[in-house]
């Protein structure tokens, strides 16, 4: 067992766990966070995704002892009581069916837009390719990402925002 | 207050909050406790508590009796703040049925949607509507909900009549209050009439589906909340991370378990070396019974490590449990069936074939396809105080409760299932192996036990949709009109598992428990609306060599046989159209026009739906294949479009797929989808649209990717590399859902609400196969259409 300090959603947390423990189980079972979920344990599906210093990271294969940097989980995406624009778009587009995978979809989309605020359709598909949804909500996910990208683009060009128009 | 109804274990606060959506103070338990004083002082006897007392007298003293569906109070509680909670015995797999149920009940009760909440599928608080399955939630179970709400409204009007000293006929109900119609300043709220108290009204009904009170439901013209695209209430908490899912529940003293499955199908467990794990940190125990094996540890990662480290000796079975998946269809076609249905015969197909100008014949094959849920199966069972509480996303929670009670030989009223959100259900959690495992282990060690399956376990060992091999023959006359069709299906479905059956769930099989007879299984026949004069439809069930303890267990997968059967049938209809040199839409419309079957106006609605799909798509009338197969987007890309039509129960659907096929790589991209969908009265148009979309894409995934593969010893599809599924890049560029509500006949009565969870899933594989043929002139008769198979077909190789 080792005492390990993590920076999670703006707080400093210390846990006493085996150093090889995947970050996923520490977040879920020691820090009572519900956003990251077990899907495969193989870094294949993305359900366990967290952001570490803004990089979408598969927490199911990341030993907790190797983590340095700021961890953001789904619970930490909202800032100052305001939902992340992607979360709002997910609600506006009514994206989820069951919703189990949406943690990974949202956080991967956040990392994608941080790196490329106005992605093309092809770039969205490519950037999201590794995150699986077995309810197949992909079309809605892509619509929601485009909605945020369009809004952010519109704000740069001082165009009207929030007309509610759908693609 | 500590009546029998509330004497059971309290739920953890976060669970109470999660299942009672927002406000624990208004929960059923809170309501009953708060209203207990009324019960005592008024001495009412025919209410919830009265029922419990009667049961206690009969010696049935468990804390979790069935809520009585004949009591209005079981369905609806009006709170002192003039809000209402609805209690329904259904579950929502993410299709928005919970929101739809609320809308239906709000409309009948005349209360604002925002003033209500809904509790679903928890066996001690909601009436047993069987949970979910068969897309019948809105279609069937919505009716008693509507009738109960209508009866509540009628009761409130009667109470108001006394309080306002006005006949009911002179009152009107709206937005949770009742006004004197002639003097709208005189009002009284529902809360003032009954807030926090019981209705104490009995309903009638031989069974829960026919439950109703005195009041009738509203005519369609008076519905106001139904028909609105109200956003799903469950989505915000799913995107901000605040929802407590079944997978999140934690209890003091709980331990984590992982199963250890036979490494080879049918292997027998000879010995277990407990010492191989007993010194590992957090070790609790190894549990073994016959071939069921599990490890329990204090922490989750410890259990995972322990399951991997445990040394066990397994003896392979004497005979191969199944042929390899590459040989599956030869196997199916060579076996003697375990059962065959009586053929459904119309007309004289033999004579029609004898006089046919042309006969078309084709075989189709579709493999085992799995659920492969994104979140592997999970449950938490709490054995405290001699009861058993299971936290689960079981879609048929009532069946899990009954099954576990039988499995553990416990009185049913000492077992409850608390239904919570979870990963996709689609039939998987109707045979909820993990709930039984958690309950068994918890009972065994006397501590709460949480079990979650691992990825390889889920993909290999979940229940499978049955594989099918089909042979179809069709006859055309000299003018190209279809005169006969013959359908012969072989389904590898013997020993299809039951719903939460304590003798057929996986743990029971591994422990050697067996029902008296294996399940017979079934081979489905197509949904035929076409007017073809001579028809013969036959189904046969075939068995694998090993039927127990096999990872190839058939269970229900989203419209359990529909996608397979419709793939074969609607592909074949397309082949007949091509043989007749007819346009595929025209060919279908002509057959529909010739139909004499118009149950639920299905003939007229089918014609309207096929026409709507073709019109929205911009369908060009011509035979397939496309004479201009090379598209502008690339020399090696061929484009085409295909249609498939079907119905499921009362719902009619026509889907058009547009594909681009890369002739160099064999890759199929489904570029555009149009679905015309008629499920009668629409409760929530946007919710319907998105469910239809996702149902289509689930079908797309099954068409292009999904196959459970195995060698002669074990399933080899064990993760997302060996069992690929649809990804973002497969998503069509455009999906259009056309909600058709009936035929153009203004004299027809209003349609009821039919189901929508599966109908759009059903024709998808056929639509893509038909589009592939249109694009290339090559017919795909074996699912899935992965690029190697497509490339082989394009090069004229057998697939």
C-alpha cells in the first residue's frame, strides 16, 4: 500500500492504495466519483475516460502511481455551477440512450474541442473514433459536438448565438 | 410509523434519491410514513397497510410484499406541495419511456409535467407490470397507467364537488387544481383535497394490463401533454455525473466478487488451489459449487487480480461443445431439427411453383450475435437482516425477485429488487445472470456482495441472439408478378433461456441445476403483409451438441428474431423484384395493394409508410441494380439505395439505406438513412425520433460488424478487437425519421399508441443488403458485411 496524492476536480485528495491500482477504481471506490465507468479494462472502449491536464486518458489502464497532473472527471466538467457547453449540448440534443458510455464521449469531445475548436465532420469522426456506444447514439453525439463548435465559431465571428437551429 | 410496509431495510440515501428522482422527502416510503397518522386515526382498512395486515394474518410476514395493483394509491401519490409521484412497474433502457409514462399520466390527471416524478420497477414500491420487453411499455403497460391517472382525476373531482358544493359536471380540472366552471375564481388544489393522504380507491381488472377504474381515458383530441417533445428527465443527471447508477451503489461492509469461468466450454472443475490467492491483500474467500467459481475480496481491483491469479484445474469435455463458427451454417443445414413447426400454408404453393414462369431461390445465413453491453453485467446484493435486496438494472426486476427467491429458497416477500439505471438492456437483463450471482454470494458469506463481469466474460458468455439459416423460393408469372413464396428457417435456438429463470441462468447451469426439460426454442416466421396468393412458411429449431453450461446460450436480443428473419425475407423480396425487373418500391407497393389483411389498418398504413419513405428519400423509380454504379465521389466507389419494409406488432416501418461501396477495399459506408415509422399515437415525437435513429444504427452495427466467433472449444470473440462494433466513422451523414401517423383515410378511428423500441431495428440489415445489391449488382446473403466478405463477394467468391 502507498499513500498517493491526487489532484481531482480542483481538490487535493490522498488515498492509501496499492500503487498499481488502476486510477479508475481509486476514483470510483475511494473518491466516490461516478463519472468514469468500467467498460473493458483494456483501453478499448473509453467508458473510463478522464482528463489529465486536459488529455483524454483511459483510467482503467492507468496505474494510480503514474498519475501526475490535474484530473478532471465528468463531475468536474462544469465550472462555477455552469455546465460545460458540451454538457448543455448533450441535453439540448437529447444525446444519450442508456448513457453509460457518455462520460467518455463527453470528455473525449472536450479534449477534441480544446485542441481544435472548430473541427470538420471528418475530424470529429476521427477524434471520437475510439469511444464506443452500444446504443449507437453516435449521430446525436456528433450533432451535439457540431452544435458547440458552431456556437464557438459563431462567437468568434460575432454572429448570432443560440438561435436553437438544428443542423 | 413502523408498519409492515416500511419495516424492511432502508435504502442508502443516494439510492433513495436516485430512484425517487430528486426529492427523497417525497418518496413512497416518506409518504407512507408521513401519512401513517392518518391511517391510524381514521382507521382506514382497505388501503396499503390494510392489505399488508391481511397478508401478515395469512402468515406471510416478509417486509416486501407486492404492491397491490388494484389500489389506486399504488400508482399515484399526491403530495402536500401539490406535486405527484407516479409508480409504474416498468423500466427504461434509455429509450425515454419513463418520460413518456409521465406524460401519459400527467395528461389523464391534469397536472403539469413539471409537478410530477416517476418511480420505476422497484419491486416493493411499484406495481408488478413485469418490467420491460417486447417494446410493449407504451403499447400495453401505458393503458393501466392512463386509466389509473384518469381514475385519480375522477376521484379528485368528486372530492372537489363536496368541497366546492358544486356538481362534478360543473367543475373543470386543470394544472393540478379544480375550478368551478361558472366561477373560475372558486378553485381548490389537488393537494388541498388529498395531499399526503390516500385515495383509498379500488380499481378493477383481472390482471394488471386490464386495470382500470370507473373513469375512461380522454379522447385523443383532449390530450395536451401527450404529443409534446418534453426533454427526457433522466438526461441532465446522466451528463453532469450526478446520477447514481446501479453500478455505483456502495454499502458498508460490502465486498467485491469476480467470477472465474471455465476456460473451455463445458469444462468441469476438478480442483481449486485456494492457497494461490488466500495470501493476496484483501482476500475474503473463494466460493465454489460444482462448476461455478468466484473469488471475493475487499477491494474491486483485488478481486480482479485474484480471479486472474486463482489456480484451478479444469477437465475439458469429452466431445466438442460446438462446431467452429466458420462451419456453423453447414452444421445448421445438416442437422435433424429438434422441432419443426406446422407449415403456415396459404393457397396452393406447389401448384403455383409448378406453373411459374420463373422461380427464384436463395439461402441466407446470419450468425450468433451478442448483446455485448458497453457496461458488463453488474449487481449488488445485500443480505442484511435475513432479507435480500438487489440493486440492479434488471429490465424485468420482478422476475429477478421471483427467480432469486426460488434460487435461494427464500419467501418472495423477503426479496426485493431496487431498479436503477444501467447500460443497455435490449433483452440481456431479462436473463440477469449477475443478479443471481450477487444474491447467491451475499447469502453465502453474509455480507453485501457486488459482482461485475469482466469484458471477456461479457462478450463471450452473455446471451446470444440465435443464428439462422434460411432457404427461400419464390415464383413469378410471365408478367413478373409474384405468385408464390416459400420460406424455410432453421434457428439455432434450442434451449433458449427463460426470463430470470432460476434453473437456466448461468450460475444455475454451472451449479448443475436443470429444469425438467430444456427450452424448445423457436424459429420465427416473417411478418407478411404482402398479398401473395400462395405461401408456405416453416420453421425448424436446431441444437448445438452441448446445450448446458455453454457460452452460446440463446436469449432475447432486441426484437429477438426480427432482424434475422427480416434480413432473409426482405432481401429475398428484393431478389424477386430484381428477377421481375421491377422497381423495389413499386414491387412492394403492388404486393401491399394486393393484400387482404388490414388488421389495425395495417394495409393502408403500410402503403402510406412505404410511400412516405420513398417520397422523403427522393426515390427514383427503376429496377436494381443501379445502371450507373460508379459515383462521382471516386472511381472505386459505387452507390446504391435499398428499401426494406416490415411491421412489428402494431408498428409499421419502411427504411431506405443509401450506401457507398468501395470496390477496392470492400468497405460499405451507409451514407444516408430514411425511416418512415408509424407507431400510432406518438407520445413524445423527439424521444421517438431518437429511439428510432438508434434502433436503426444498432441494426447497422449488426449488418456491418457483429458476429460471435468461436473455435471448437470456446468463444473467441472476447473484446472490442475480436468483436468489432459500429464506431463514429460508420455513422451516416444524414438520418431522416419521418413520423407517419396513419393512412390518409379521415374516417378511420384514432390509432392507439404502439411500441417503438425495436421496429426500426428490424429491417435495417435487409435495407443495407438491398442497397449493396443496387450499388454493385452483388447480393450479400451472409451477415455481417465486413469488408473481407464484401470483397470476396465482389470478386465472385462464395461467402
